[in-house]
């Protein structure tokens, strides 16, 4: 991926950290580029040489956080679920729970992802990620149905889209929705996806 903020490593880190802190604390509409510039220790001329708008900065930061996370984890292909669907699903959920607890970039992304921010470009990073996850979930559901682990009494595409909606709702709850401020939210968020997915997807006995 081409770096959307081609700065030296220290300036790069300061700008990303300043932007995450400002967007997370003030929201998208309330975030101030002037405060971000000051916190990053940049001049306005340097900043606007690389970034044209708040929307462009927000999208660039999301893209950088996603690239950072991708260096340490990426999901298995749908085909990996063919032999042991629920074992693989549990492993993916455990990986995500571990990353949520330990990975600074993932926590930062969670603080920004559900803010009400406009799409900066037709290739907005958040929309692209959601589209990629939706396609991946559909592939996983098809494999699970083919292996007999996932129910087939509901159309696969509808089941996949419902699964995607459930996962997104749990994620939003965990990073800043109904569970915000609850000291047990991380533990509960780690268990809830598996419980919901088994209830929704498990093949029904004849």
C-alpha cells in the first residue's frame, strides 16, 4: 500500500497518534485540525502539503492502522474452515480477542471506525474493509454449509449477511457502544460472538 502520509517515522507516529486522540475524544465533527497539527508538532504548511482536508486525514489514518494490523494478522481463507468449521471459527475469534486486548493499532482503529465520518474517496478505507469482510463471511458460510457444519434451511446469502450484521453489532458494542466503561466488557465481548454464531449457524438436526 502506498503510504498516504509520506513522513519520517517519528513525525508519522506523532501525527497518527495526535489524530487518533483528537478524533476519539472530540468525534469527527468536533475534531480540530489545528489541535491535531499542534499536538503533532507540525507547521500548517507542512501538514497541508500532505493532507488536504479532515476527511482525507481520517481516511489516511484508518488506512495506516489497517496496514499496521495486517502485518501481524490476517484471516484464514474460507477454505480453511472446510475440515473443522467450528474449531477454525473459535481460533479466529480467539485471535481477534487477543488482538483487541494487546494490539495498540486495533484498539485505535476501534476508537475511530464507528464515528460518523464522511467517505473521503470512492475507495474509503472503512467501506472497503466492510465490503471485504462481507465477501469473506459469505465464503466462510458457503464452506460451512458444504461441510455440514452450517445450517442449509436458510439461504446462504441471507445467513451470511445476518452473520455479518451480528459480528458488526457485537464489535461496535465492544469498542464503544452499550458496553463502554464496563470493566468486564472485554471478557464478555470475547465470549459473545461464539455464542451468537453457534445459535445462528449450527446445522439443525433432522
